[in-house]
C-alpha cells in the first residue's frame, strides 16, 4: 500500500471522527463515537494501525507521524466535547418574571386600527351600534338602491374596481347586468342599504371599513382607504341634528379647537347634501375634506321598503385616514401603507 493512500485514509478518519464527536448530543452518543473511532478492540483507528505495517521503510516516518497526530487531535476533541456535555445545565430555561431584565418587545396596533377603535367607541357613546358589510358588493347595494341609476357617471367602469367574475354580465362595461356584476365597494353607504333591508326603523348604526377607488394616488388620496358610515333613521330627524352629531364627533376625536364647515353638495342618496371639511390646524387657513352627508333621499327609503312619509333620517360618510392624519399631523396618506416601522412605532 502506498503512503499516499494511507495518508488519505488517515485524513478521512480524522474528518469523520471530528464530525461525530462534535455532533454528539449527550454523553452516551459521545461514548459511542469514542468506541467507533478510538476503541481498543474494533475502533477504526486500530484498523488503520494494522495497515501501517504495509508502508515501506522510507514511508514509515511520514505515515507514522501523521498517525500519531490524528490520534492526538481526535482524543483532544473527545475530551473537550466531554467537558462541554458534562457542564451543569441551566434549570430548564426557567424565567423568573419577578426579576428585572430586558423586556421583550411587544407590538402595537396600527394607527388606523387605533383610530377605528376610537371611532367606534365615540359613536357608541352617541348611541350608535356597529354594523358590517362585505367589501365585494353587487351593483344593487353599491349603486341602484342608493339612487344611482345605470346611466349615472359614478358607475363608470373606469371609476370603479369591477371584478371580472364569470357570472358578471360584462365586466368591461360593468353596468351590463346589475344582478350579477360585482365590484369592490366604492363607499360604505352600501351598509346603509344592507341594514335597512333587514331591519325596521328606527335605526342608529355606524359602519367602518375599506373602500376602493381607482384614484390617482397622492398625499391625500389612495386607491384603498377607510370610511365610517353613519345612519340614523327616526321620525322627525333634522339636518341640525346631523350637523351637531358631526361636530361633536370631530371634537370628541380631535379636540375642541377643530372647526367643521359644511358646503352644499350633491349625492344621489341624500337630499339636501353637504360636503364636510375640517380645519387642518388652528390657523384656519387650510381645510381638508373629510366626507359627505345629508338627509336620506326618499328614493333610498323606498328602495328598502320604508315609507318616506313615515320616517326620515340622516347619513354621513367620513374618511378615516384624514382624521388620523390631522390628529397626528401626518402629511401624507401613504405613510399608513408603507409599513415603515420607524413611523409605526411612534403610535
Ligand atoms: N358615500 C359618500 C362618499 O363616499 C359619502 C356620503 C355618505 C355622503 C353618506 C352622504 C351620505 O363620497
């Protein structure tokens, strides 16, 4: 046998032995490795020793030196691993929670979630219960029942996210088949219809959720944002009550220095209608639109089977992001969806 192949066998032995020793998880595994590699009767090193005799006279010093070296390295490693494994273990990772120490980082709610919870809380104090509705809607609840007829520009497929479902009449045209076309709701006013359809008056609900519009995204617009809808149906409801609720709501969330202003406007589902602005700061020089509101249109009441001669009501829809932006002076709506922890950790 040539010394080259003997040296190679010694190298291979060394590698295998070190790997087994380092991988031994407990004393029993370590002892098994010792017997396998260094065992006096059947250990692998013993087999190699038997081969040493086949080396030539000139080879013997080289091979012999390497043999002793490997034997030393492996038994050193065996001893070292033995010392590590015999160290006393920590008592089962026990943590004494009464002792001081580093606190684990706990997460926090997203600022919009915090806002939504607070909105529901305020509305609850005003006597409004919380209702819910789906984000994927049909055209009846998003348009038709809200007095938005098929030829109304608000139903333009370019202004809505129609879904190309197999059942849809023609998603390209969107309005081709009201019974089956589906879209991502463009407003939470859909929930007004759903609540009135399944409940008799009186009604006092709010509903919070996501709405979707193919708007150009900028500092104050996003293609997905959150709205809070409010609906109150009762005999003798007035516009003055609506304005009071909105003012009290804004002040409950933003404090008494916020100013609310109402501009005459138009929505198919309210008459009269207003758009609502709030002051961006105490200088009163900048206004931000926060939503729409008005007295529920008789056509809407009829669509859900109410008698407009018997009941009246008001409704409003507010953009949630903008309230949160004003309270914390967040200059850009995109902060809420950028997932930048430096921003999120401040709330
Ligand atoms: N749904 C309207 C919008 O999204 C807001 C609104 C709600 C207006 C309720 C009047 C009444 O713009």
